[in-house]
């Protein structure tokens, strides 16, 4: 298994509160991603990072922000959680510079977030 | 928008039978990947097939790619209970940056003992 650790794995929070999900990798991969997975929608990209302090928006970035201060850590913050952000969040990593497996994405185990 | 669309959405077969699931896409791709997701877990990469390849094998998995039909199939032979999972295809479109993969909604496979 790829060395990806997500925390917390499960969280229940109230509407309007800030929430931060953490992703830590030990693979030294350049790219890191945050996806959300909802029934009927598959995986949707929230934000991604292509290097330290280099981040960009994905297709569902509204209401989310990210930060990457070190290669190994990628944080996802919900500034003011809403019920529509109840979901499973997956951190993922890849290393596009590797010719043999550059497009392969490795996933963490997920963080289940419930906003009540 | 979803480029990859898996078919069927759900599939239930007896252990030992073969399972086939399909993925269709709309625009030219560089490669297509298949992933497996066990219940409550993250996705795991199974196999990648490039646009200039037609077939790849990995153990009991066989993936085909037909670029003229813009479709791929994943065949799992001699299925086992442990193959029960959701299977997703992801396409790397020729037009997109390295980071972008387009994900389908998945096929849920149930293997009955």
C-alpha cells in the first residue's frame, strides 16, 4: 500500500464550523489531490497540488481551500461546513514524472465527514 | 462532466464465473486505467492501458481497448468472493494536463458464493 495517511478518518461536525482534513504521504510524490466521492457522482476533484505552495482548483472547489507547506502534507479546509459537504473525502498522490507509472494515482483510505 | 461511463452499473454473478464490465468515453485519450474499490476503502490501481495498446493482462484481469469505438472492457476470469467491489475506469484525455483524470461512476460487482 502507498504510504498515505488521512486524518481524521471519521468526523461529525455541525453546520457552520470549520473543518480541516489532513493528508500525509511518505512516497515523496509531487502531486497530491483531494477528491470527494458521493453516490451517483463518482469521484470529483476538489483541489490538487503540483508542488509545495503550488495548488489549483478542481471541478468542485467552492467552499474548500487547501494548503501545502511541505511535500508530504496536504490539508483540506472547509471554512464553514454545510450539509452538502457531507461526503467521503479521499486524498491521493501521483508522480507524473515517472515514465512507467506516472499517471497512476494512489489513494488514501478516506475520511468520512458528516455535517449535521 | 463525466467522460468515462461504466456499464453495467451493477453486476451479480456466481463465484467461478467470468465478469465483464465496460467503460465508454467521448474524446481521444492517452491512456485508460481501471481501479477497484472495496467497501469502505480507498481505490486501488489495477491496470493501465495506453492508447496504442489493444489488450493487457494482469493475473486474472484482461483489459481491452478499442479506440475506434471509444470503449474499454475489463474481464475478471474465474471470479472469487474477494473480487466483490466497485470498479472504476479513469481516462487521461489527450487534451488535458498530466494531473487530470476523468472518472466514471463505477460498476458494483457482487460475487455470490
